[in-house]
C-alpha cells in the first residue's frame, strides 16, 4: 500500500503531543530521548522482559480478552492488536498494545476504524497485557516510516497578532468554557455580510497566491490557479463552504453561506469529492488533491491547512448561535451526525494544535476584519480559546 506518510505522520504525532500537553501555550522544550531500534512483532512477542522498544506491525484489530481480537464494532479506544502480517488471524502471533489516554482519540479503533490494516510504529514497554504478550505505557505512535517527534517544536507557540484592535477581546477576559463562547459570540456577531457574488472578489484577494498575484491558491489541494478561472466547470475553482451548507441549511444568502472566514477557493472536482462530509483522518487518496484523503463519510486535507481549516470551523460554531435567523451551528465528535452539526471536534482540535497559526493566516484575518466583514476569528487571535471552549469533549 502507498500512503503519503511523512508529512501527515509528523503532524499526527505533533497533534498527539499537543493534546497531551492540553495547552497550546504551554510549550516545554525537552531533550528528545534516543530512538530505540525498531523490531518486528514476532521479536516483541519473544522479548517480554520489560525493556523499551519500538515495534512495527500492522493493525489487525482490538484485543478484548486473552484469546479474542475483534475486527469490527470496536467497544472503545483502549487497545490495539498488531501483527507482522496484515492478514494475521492467530492471536498467538499478535502483540497487544495498551493505548494511553492521550493517544486514544487518534489511535483507538472505535474513533478511527480506518487504522485497521495500517502499518504503525509504537514505542513502549514490552510486557504482558490481557495476560498475553503486549506493550504497555506507550510513549509514541506513528505510521510506519515516519519520525516520531516526542516534543512540539518551539514554532508551535504562536506570536500574538499586533493588529488585534485594543480592547477587542476585553469582554472575554478571564472567561472559559461556555461563558467564553458566549462572550466571543457577542464580540464577533453583527458583522457586515457579503453577497455570494462579492465572495468571488473577496477570495481573489484573501487567497491570492503569494508568488503570483494573478492566481489564487486552492485551499485543500494547494494548487495555484488563475483568478479568472473561477466558475462551475471541471478544473475551474469555485467557492468551497468548508462548513457545508447542508450542515445548517444556510444556503448562499448573506450570512453563514457567504462568510469568508470559512469560504475558500477550491477546484470544482475536489470540492465535489469533499461534498458535505465531516472531517476525520484517513481513507484513500483524493484525485487532484495531493495528501488529501477521503472515504464514504469523511475528508482529510493536506497537513499545512488542517489548522487553518479547523479555526475557520471553530469560528462558525461560535459566530452562529441561532439568534439571527440562521441555524445554531455546533460541533460534535461524529461523522454522519445530525443537521446543524459538523465533526469531528476532537480531530479538528488536534489539527488546530498541530498546524499553528501563521503570519499569513493572521494577515487573512486582518483583511477580513478591515475590508470585508469587520469581525475577527478569535481562534487565530487567541488559539488557547479552542481548548477552553471545545476541549471538554475530547
Ligand atoms: Ca471516515
Ligand atoms: Ca496552516
Ligand atoms: Ca453555535
């Protein structure tokens, strides 16, 4: 099988570490431990001596008892069975891996069933689990071949945007959780709205290719395409609602359907492939969209826009609360969820942490504020708000 692993894996690891730290601002720089040699599952089974090792194997299911490994309808995210062959069915040739709390949302099969069949590297202590050869106290998970990154890089700490108007967030000071969400809503609502046709012109400015002022960058795919190539035909770019219209039935009248904090240029075909799917990890490669992944119920874009995407989605959930004639947009941790909801919130939070705010993203936010809508995305200005408002679900 072939996966574009390197970038997406580094990102996944960085996100896991960020979650474990549970705070975007608390970046602690430590010395990375020396990397242990990678061993096979059969070697790990033969080496149950309490030593630390990195084991490479294919995810074949979830152990639920000494001689039982389930391969569907996973009961939780607590354990993985890995083997040297993706088709292994004998539990005696499997290693049972305990999944610590911080890794469950990304490495547990109930949350991420698409892990089955993937080759992974897991680092931990070789010792019995479920009275069976196992690995416990895992400190790192990665798709095979990537470089585990046990600590975030210093650049993960965002620099405050000097263009935030004085006093803009004063009424949110000291608040957390739902009180913070409510205060932010009142700060960013009442914004100027664009017509759907004005969105074309706004995106040509906001998403201009920094290396070619005649082009825009298509959001998920990263492809540079002429601004004049907008339209509805194959290989045109059009206006992608990263929060799909159908997840709130808001259409394209002035309001959420024209809010450029979440609207982006995208290739017509890629836009169609994304459709109204929720966001989650995994699937198969997307045509015309390098390092994008999709399956029947979810879409995953390239790594460098995962955070940008997440922050636009978080903005939508706070901006639209059902008090202005549109639906109350909210996040949940599901795919195929109910109307007005978009998921998965825990995946989006991990993406927010793993792909931090850049100066280019701040510049886009400032331009929306100064030129178009006169409201700001709080999660670009204050990344730490995301965990406070949405972290309880994860
Ligand atoms: Ca999926
Ligand atoms: Ca980014
Ligand atoms: Ca809302």
